[in-house]
C-alpha cells in the first residue's frame, strides 16, 4: 500500500513539474467511448457515470457508452480497462472500492497506481444509515443500544464486498463497538430491495440510490455519514453527532489505462471539470446528496493515495480479506 501511495505521489509530482507540450491535441475521440462501471445499473457509480457520460457525449461529439461490468468488487471492470488499448476510448468510473481493493485483495493481478492514469475526480457521495420503517430504533443512539443487545444478529447489506457502503459500515462497527453481519449484493438496487422487504436490517446506502425511498417513507434514514448535514435532508443528523469523529464519504472519478497519452488525459480532465462547473449538472449532483470535486489529474492522484492509506487501516483493523 505504501508503495502504491508513493507511485501516485510521484505521478502527481511529475505532472506538476513537466513543461507544457506544444504538440496539438490528438483527434479524439474518433469513435464511441466505453465507460466501464463495476456495479449494477441504477447504483451510485452508474448514476455518476451516466451524468458525466452524457456531458462528454454532448461536448465531444461521440457517444460515451456506459457499460456495467459487475463482479469481484469492481475488479472485473478495472482489469478490463487496464487491458484495453491506452487510447482514451475505454475509461473507468473508479471509486472508493479501488482504493480499498489495494489492501483488501492479496493477489490482484494489477497495480492500480502503476496501471491506471487518474483523469479527474467527479463527486463525493453521502451514505445514509438506513433501516426499514418497522425497525425499533429511531435514532443512532437507539440503534447502537439495540445492536449491542443483539450482537451478531443484525444483517448489514452493501452493494458488494469492499465497496464504500461496506467500508462505511465496518468503520461504524469499529467506532461504535457493535457486531453486525455483512451481506454483500451485486449493486445497490438488489440490496435496497431486500432492505425494503425486511430481509436485511440496515444499510449504509448511497443517498443517490435511496433518496426517493427515504422521501417516500419506504426507508428510515437515521443519519448521514458526512461531517455535516445534507442540505437536501437537513433534519437528518450526522452519525458523527452520536459517534464522535465518524465520517465516511464515498467518491467517484474517471481513470484511463496507465499509458494513455497525456494530451487525451488533459482534454478529458478539462471537459469533465467544465461539466462540474456547469450549474445544471452541479445541481443534479446536489439533488442526489452528492458534491462535485474538480481538480487536475495530479490532484486526483494525490486524493486516491490518501484514500488508499485511510481505508487500508480500516481493512487491517477489521481483519478483512477478499481472497
């Protein structure tokens, strides 16, 4: 993990130090671009990819096609992008799970820091600690008390092993001192379906996927995972108001195969950042309880390195392994 972090920081340093290149930007894209998502359609990464993909389609004159390549905690989609030609026509909507997987998986056949080129950060994601409306606890304090009185009996859904919602739950277990069983699904939609049916008891759900269910009272949000309350749901407290210091924020961003020409990476970065500055697109993310985080490729590289360090500690503390 430390090696991966050094590689990302080295990439960031080189990006800042390199002189401007006078070559003209390549003719790009020359055909439709595939943007791979490692999780099912309808989930938070899929929504982020479709918003960005539509913006890029309109700006660059070629279709950006979203392809859901599920399985192995996002590794199948990640490997497919790494193996693709480094010409900018195959991209990855990366996320927190990519930083987690560096520690979670012991036998990855790729090195994310070496084999991927960070292009641009896109959005930070809010998770909601959500339960079925019939669940007896109506606050985080009541939830913790209930979980401690019933150790190991609560089933915690997630969109998959090592995903942001899973890690948000593991961090909560560590900091609140509760024991819950993790139940991974292939994406948020099937997990939310079972949560609403009462088959599982809770989920740290991406609010972009579950907001409509919370508003319709089909789910009860006890708290949000961010440091401050959501402007969309200001009456819902943060977990940190009950568990001091708790904060778990998901994120998404675009990556390309590692040897993608810098001209293409820079062009994509400029266009994505233009979208994140657009009032209409920015407000769409806000409506989904998400916030945009534009920046340079080197900014995104540094951010991923920091996230790899942070969540690697949670993986080791919780003694998690995926292979």
